[in-house]
């Protein structure tokens, strides 16, 4: 019995739910929720480090970090690609219980909702209204929102065409590196809309300041891959695991070949450094903004392997992590606010005054923060504090089918 069938059978035998409820349960698989929950837990480490670490690194400044800081940041690189891929799988699983029109409307409304939440709730949460004032943000939620808006159209395409389009964008987008350089556009007075698609972190103004953290290419090609992978979950478990293992191993192998010989797939080449630690930093320091081909191979490959083997994981810790994966939206918002509130408390305790941390973490004063081991302890604290609420909300979403719960 494959996993999708077993979930449906248990729901029928134990609860007597109607066909509509069973179709909803089919779109929630424990292994997918576990993988998503693991992503959310690891992601909190990155943001707790942002707010509480005494080391001042920007979004892309970790090439100069020591090994401990670099790989603390590096492990969190897996979060965004896997979350987008898993979101695509969820869309594919929903396709079995909704008409294309219903699914398209859901994706449109969900995408707009995520973009609006980013520009309001999250913009305030990141900076608490301090610092340089309000700015539009193309960050994580907006990127996922635009991916969903794209999926609202993509689900109407033949799956083979969608696969070819996605792979062409993922494997070919690095050919666009350096096209329309920022300096040239600024000199010509052009509005750099292109940067929202395929340039690294930057800010510009469209009447209101805008910060682009997640350019959309090739993120909009990652979600369709997850959507197509969802077909595996309607077949035998053994075949699904074999396919995921082969695909994951192929991604990892291709990463090492392309990166090892500096052939293609990332704007920056790696080189031997004065120590093994720094050489490893150079090797694994691939571009995230926008995600290069090597970045996606490096993260999605192990992610596919995780998905292959997570279906048979059991135990209390697995249940805890799975709980976070059932309520990722609420968890995401709350963990940013909680981490930022801890930064306020830390600033007050260290004598800088809480107002020193009532700004974005990129504007925190020098000397503020704690060492990396204490960052890890704070990360565990944040995750632990969020668990009771996430458990309660997951239980509510499991027993109720109110339409608005799908937006939490």
C-alpha cells in the first residue's frame, strides 16, 4: 500500500470522513510535512543568527567568514529551495481533488495573500518600523507568492512542456549572468525591473523604495518541478523512493563535477586557499541571490534524498518536526517576531537600550550580540517556545475545514 492510499484508508476507517475530507487528507502526507518542518526548524537558525549574533555579516558576506559561521549559514541554504519544491508538491497533490479552475483560483488568491503579508506584517516584523523607514520587499514570502501566481498559469500547460521549460530555466539561466549590468543601467537612467528577475540583492525606487532579496529567476522554475514530482505519490512507494534517490544522487554528482572542474553553473569560481577550511568555504560558496544552477543542485539533490528516506522515519522528534511542517506560514511569521523581540531584550540587557535593536538586523550597532554557541542555544529556545502554539494550530487545522484556515 503506498503512502497516499494508506493516509486515505486510515481516515476512512477511523473517522468516517466524507470524500471531500479524504481528498484534503490526501494532499497532506507525513513525509512531506516532516521535510517541510525540518526546513522551518533549520530556517529559524539563520534568522536567530541574524538578530542575536555578535558577528556582522550581510546576506552575501559569508565568503570571508570562518568555517563555523560559514557552515552555520550554509546549512540554512537548503531551506528556500526545499520549501519551494515542497510547495509545488503540495500543489500537485491538490490537483487530484480540485478542478484546474479551482486550483488556479486558489493559487492566485494564495499568491496575492503572501505578497500582501510580506509588505505589511513581515516588513514591520523585520525592522519594527525603525531604521530607514518603509520599503517594499521582494523577500521569501513574495517570491513564493509570485511562484504561486505563475503556477496558476502553469497548471494549464502539458506536463512535458512544463518540465522542459523548468529545466531550461534552471540549467540555462546562468547564461544571463552579467546581462544589463547594474552600473550600465544606472548610467542610462533605466528602471532596473530586470533586477527583480535575475540580479543579486539590491534596492531601487518605484516611487516607494524597494528591496529585492529573492530575484524570481529561476525560483519560478523550481515550484513546477515539485508539482511534477507529486505524480510519484500516486504510485508505489518503492518506485517513488527509487526515483527520488536516483534524481537526488544525480543532482549531487552533477554539482561536484561542475563545481570541481569550474565548468559552469555559478558566477564565482572556487580556488585553493591557505587552509582546508577556507578551501571548503570557497568550494561551497555558491550564489544564492539569484540561486545559481550549482546552488540548486547542491540543495535540491540532498533534499530529494531526504524525501526518499523520510517516509519511514518514526519517533517523538519526527512528530515534533512534522508539527511545524503542518503550519509553516504561522511559524514563519512568529519566529521572525520572536527572534526580533529577543534581540530587543538582549540589547536592553547589554546596556545598549532596546531601541538599538528596534530596527532591521542589518542596522544593529557594533558590539551587540552573543557568540555563535549562544546563538545555537537561542535557536533551540525559539523553536521550543513556538511548539505549543504550532501544535494547537495544527490540531485545529486537522479537525476543521474552514476555508480561511488554508491561509494560516
